[in-house]
C-alpha cells in the first residue's frame, strides 16, 4: 500500500469515525451527515443530494453504459 502523510491522516480519521460509530455503518453515515449539515450551516451553504430514480445510477454519457453492467 502506498503511504503518504495525507493517506495516513485519512486512514486515522476513518478509524476514529468508525470507533465513534461503534463499528456500525449506518451510525457512521448518520454521524457524517450530521457533520456535513453543521459545516453547511456554519459556512452558509446548502447540501443537495442527488435523486436516483428507481434506485439505480444512470450513466452520464451513453458510452459509459457498458461499465455499469
């Protein structure tokens, strides 16, 4: 695995967030969502989530359709 100061910090942060969520993926995402909402409020911007109709991603370009299957 490639090591760098940035990647090391990323892995350590992910580990701390995982521990804070008691290794529960749903709680991990709830915590992340709450953090994003707090940052958005602090800096005055809105968070907009994409809408995936039918529960599947739609390719942006026609030629990328083959990579989804």
